[in-house]
C-alpha cells in the first residue's frame, strides 16, 4: 500500500513509550490511546489474542533531496505488516518494497525529465501500537528479499543491535513494555486445506493500518476457500498460495495469518473485494529463506 507524504509527518513524530496492551473479558478489545478500542468483529481465542501482538506495522518512506538544499522531501510511503519470527528478525512480503521501488524509479525519471537534480533514498520503520503516547517506532534494516521471479513473496528486516540491547534491558525491568515484542519468536504450523476448510477451523488475518490520520489495529476472521494451485486462473503455477473467504484491508500485506492456536500459517499478499490471498509459510520455509540469505 502506497501513501503520499502525509504519512511522513506522522512517522517523524512517533516516539518510544512504555505502557502495554490490556485485554477485557470479551477478548476483543485493547486499551489504546487511553481508551478501549475494538480490534475484532468476533471474540478471539486466547492464543490468537496473545500471538497477534507479534505483529508490527511497516512503513517505508521515500525521499528526494534536491541539489543545494539541506532538507529531504518526503515523496510517498509504502505500508505493510510483518511478524517477528526470531528475536530482532521480521518476515514480511517483498512486494511492499519492490512495488514501491518501481514507483520510485518512475518518480526519479519524471524529475529528470523536468530538470530536477536530486539524490534519492528510503528508510524503513516499524510501528507498534500501544497506550498513550500512542505508538512505538523504530528504524529497521533491510537484510534480504526473495527474487521477484520466486513464488516466495518474502522479505527479511532486522532491528538494529543497539535497539535490541535496549529492548532486552527494558524487558528485564518491565516485562509489560511494548518493546518486548522485539524479543518474540513466532510459532508455525503448516497451512493445509484439509485442516483449514471448515467453520471450526477459522484463520485470523492480523494487521495495523494508517487511515485518516489514525493508527488502526484489527483482526479479521476468515476461512480458506481454495488452494491457488487448483484454480484455473493460476497461470503462474503457484503452489504455496491460498485464497481466503473473509476480509482484510489494503496495507495488510506481509502481515501474519494465524490459526486458532495462534500459530503462523501464512502472510497476506493481496486483498481485493473481500478475497484475500496468502502465501503459506512454515518454519522450514522461513528457515530456508533466512539460511539462503545468511541471516542467523
């Protein structure tokens, strides 16, 4: 999801805070911004409620700095979500970056045709919703993304070591601090149609989005409708993708899809007209991806 530069001012003003989530007896609200905020249409299994906190919003800001000018100008932002699969390592969808890079190149080309001489850059941030003062934000480093020709729509981001050290120190003193998420490790389960295609085996689409100058965190319930491999429209021969019957929002790309036990079974790659497509992940998929890119 790509937004104009209005997101830039929001991200610049975000800063580290300490209060954490709380939960009521209905298991479908969180205490955010000092108020109880509904985060689901339906009551959530306890394990899903706990596991969804392993999600964070990802913001990639793109900039231009014109020649002989001191300040960078925010061009646009690409938004998505991700999961901590091991301490300090986040897995998300590669297209959050690669699709935005295509727009970035077009922007640079338009500038060049207009005679604008500038240097260009982008920065990646992670955003965690908490109580007032609203959010935790932190810089992220790009470690790797899968080749665009591969069906593995995966990208790995890393929290800088100095932030990890601070998060560990804080979590020892205050185990409820939201920065404790940086130390999390996801639990995996294979996404198999036989195990998921029934009303008693719902899946849960998790995401945080930026909408109308607000940070919205929501969990949607869905069911697996089809394996993409068996769909006639699948001309690319994708074998690890599923179509869900349910709802998500633009900006959920890269976010976790959980089973009722709070285990990670996939990541959202597309949401359109109530039809959501996910890339099915397992512990082996992620381990292979990290190993291939020398991420320990």
